[in-house]
C-alpha cells in the first residue's frame, strides 16, 4: 500500500463524519438557515 493509499484509508472515518455532519448536509441541500450560513462565513 502506498503512503497516499494509507492516508486515504486512515482518513475515511473523519471524512465520513464531516460529510454526514448536519451543517454540511443542510448546506448541500439548501436548507441551511441564512443566519447560520452568515455566521459560518464570519468565522
């Protein structure tokens, strides 16, 4: 296994947690409240 393959394999749980997060899901499907998005941008 190459270093890159190993990094991808080991990061999968973190990536899955990120893409399944409620904020990311709402952002993706267009249901995130505008105020939450604006707060995110200000951060």
